[in-house]
């Protein structure tokens, strides 16, 4: 097993590899498999635990939680089972962001959902939306939790945060060799590699299962990505991807 399993973000130990929950939720990027994954996992704790346990056994020490379905329950069981298990999380897009549920899991970072953060710079820009982002980040920070932003439009959202001096410490961003959901790939690479005021956690690192783990994480290792969340749907896949990602992130 790999020796170094955590990185430091704002002085806090954050797992280099965490189980991602987007396949459990049946996220759109999985296409025709999305409803199948959702039915298989979202309300079935044992099915999620099987993936989380396989990731843990390979060295992944956390879950990137979205607080709906039975994801919280499965994550709570992992935390109660392993005293070195670390939760990071993302808020929900609706009127109840789910911050309290994430606090109950002792989340170390909470990322504001992309539907809120990305709206600052795309089409539906409004003062109320901007105010909501700031309020959520302030609430997260006031609870002693590292404030983050999740984004599916990373270039413009990161630039917005810099220009407006938004009080954020970490970004959860799509980052993969295919450039899926990255915008102008080379431009985002340059921003990430030359920006030291934020930490970056990578998501969509396997491009919704379209990449081989070795190729995916060799690419990640060449950039300023501190940690990754990996969405996985089979235990053996979880084990292999976690081991490969850990070796890459330790370089």
C-alpha cells in the first residue's frame, strides 16, 4: 500500500483519493448508464459501501459527499468504522444546501455547488446569486470548515473568484486528459499550474469512465492537482483506480 495517503489543504489532512459519488447519483455525464447507476446505488447503502470499502482497502481515505439519497448514511458508516476516514462534501443546488448534514459528517471541506458558483459568470448572472455564493462560503467558513467552490465551468469561475476577491480556499474542478468539461484545456492547465492562492481537487478525472486509470493519472501527476475524487461502480475497478491514482499523486 502507498505510504502517503493525504495532502495538506489549509493545514488539514485531506485524502489524496476519495470515493466520488456522481455515479451513485446517476449524474448526466454517464449517459444511458446514469439511471442504471442511480437505481443500483443511490438508496442502497450496501452497494455504496462495497465501493467505498474497496477504495479504502487500496488507500483511499475518504468520500466526496453530496448529501442526498443514502450517501450520507453510507459515509457515516465508513467514518464510524475507520478513524482515519475523512469527508469532503458539496452542497445541494436547491434552497436547502445540506450544510448541516455535511457538518454532521465532520466534513473538512465543503464546496458550494456549481449551479450557484457558475451562474456568476454565465448567462443568469444576478446580484442575488452572487450574494448567495458569498453567504454560503461565509457560513461554511464560520463553522470552521474550509470553504470551497465546485465548478463545471472552471476557467471563468476561477477568474471570477480572483477578480472579485471571493473568500474561497479550494476548487473542485473537472480535470482529465480528454479535456472533458474543462473548457479550453491548455488555458485551464496554465491557471491551475500557476495559481498558488487556491488548492485544486480534481473530479471527472476518468472522464465518466472513458479513460484508462494509468493514462488518466499520469496526466494528473503532471499538474498542480492536490487530490482527486473518483467515481467508481465496481469494487475491482475501485481498487485498481485508487492504487494507480495514489502512486501518481505521490510523485
